[in-house]
């Protein structure tokens, strides 16, 4: 089977996964009815089922799929750019920076209603509701920019070891600040921990539309640099010998990948393992060329996150598990299996 055919098959499987996840829950709906509702053929359908699918489940499932795909794209880029199979956007401080920004908002009760009178009765409350995601996104992106800028000062070519080591140092430092804050604000500890573990609960179409522009911009930008990712995956010396401007390309790739993962962390919390496991699965299916790895990683990551969110909301229904805990429970054995399976004939 050709790579294009594999990609089409993966897209069909992804659509089936979205339909199945939209059908399952505390109130089960026939998958064929769900498919008709999604396709807009609502004639003769139960109005209650239409409302459940279109207003509750479908936006949540789409957000989970998009978030998983965005994290998978980011993971594929960092693994290629740093030539490290365990690399992810979180390794250079994105998650810890976003968590610290969110913690400052949650613990200090900060909001952005100050511009409410200037923006009017509609945009004012909307800005206030975006305080937490904006703070998380901004703090995470600032942390990444700091790591990139300082790594460039230490090493003109931003070698893999320099970026990884300095990113780990910054992550540890920011996590220490976060732990200190949590020690002073014990009452809000539960809220912060739940945010860090990630969730798609109570997310509607507004969250889908907020993530969509980041996904389009970051995804198309990364596809534009698929050839450069192929060169980087061979190593630093080989890339430079091929005429690649190592520093400029790396900075652009890191920013695009951080844009994707930062938006996901800000909207949904810090969810791990999908960004590690999905790119490996994508490479096994299509081979090493990033022209195919990137879209396959997106589809694989979307399916993994959708399945994890389905498990999170159905295992102990009507209560929910944090989706970050589910991805860790499912992703760690999956990643270990895929990694050690390479040694088999």
C-alpha cells in the first residue's frame, strides 16, 4: 500500500473514531444516527440526540482530536530538530512556563475585565473568560523564547545538547517556583493540580474555534519545512553540509511547534505522552519522510487523544478522570512497546 493510500485510510479511521466517540457516553446513541447528525441529515432524528451530539459531544471530541494532532505535530518536530526520540515541546520549558502562568491567575484571582467598558458588554466578559488560557499561552511561549535566546547566546548553532540541557534547567527552575507558590496557597492546590492534568470537560465550540487558527497556522508552517526536518533528522553536521541555515530554521521550527503545543496547554492543560508516542507510530506507518510523517502523526495523535478522552469520561461515569492521567496510563506502556519492539526481527 502506498503512502498516500495509507494517509487516506488513516483519515477514514479518524473520521470513524470521531463518530464513535460522539456516539458513546452516559446516553448511548446509534452510531448511524450520529453519522447522519454530523453530516447534517437531522430529519426524523430525536431532537434530544441532535442536541447531545452537536452541542455537547461533537465539539468536545473535535477539540480532543485537534489537541492530540497539534501535540503530535509538535512532538514530531522536536524529535527531528533535536535528533532525540524522547524530545517534546515540554522539554524546553513550555509546560512548566504555562503552568506557572496559569498558577498566577488561579492563585491570585487575576482577570482581564479592566478593558470591559472599552470593549462593550459582549467582548468584555469574553476577555475575562480568556484570562487563564491567555496567561498559560503567554507564559509558556515566553519560557520557550527565553530558552531559545539564551541557547543561541551560549552556542551560535544551537546544538542539540545545548538546547536540551538549558531547557531542562529552565524547566526545573520554573517548576521549583511553581512548587513554592503551591506551598503558600494550599486552598487552591486542587484547582491547579486538576488544570495541570488536563481536561476537555465543559469545552464547547468556542474552544474549538480558538484552537483552530493556531492549528492551521502551525500545521501549514511545519509542512512548509518538511524538507528541512528531513535534513535535521540526519544530524547537525549533515544539515550544515547540505547548506541548511541551522540556527534560523531551528528557531522557526521551535516557534511553530511551541505555538501549537502552547495553545493546547493553555486551553486544555498539560497533557503528555501523545506528543511522544504519536510521531513514532506515524513514522512506522509511512517511513521517515516528514512530508508524510507530519500528517500521519496528526491523525494518529488525534485518534489517541480522542480514545483517551472517551476513556476519561466513561470509565467512572458520571464522574470523569483527568485526561492527562489516562494518556499517561495508556501512553507509557504503548510507547515502551513501540520502542523495544524495534529490536525484534
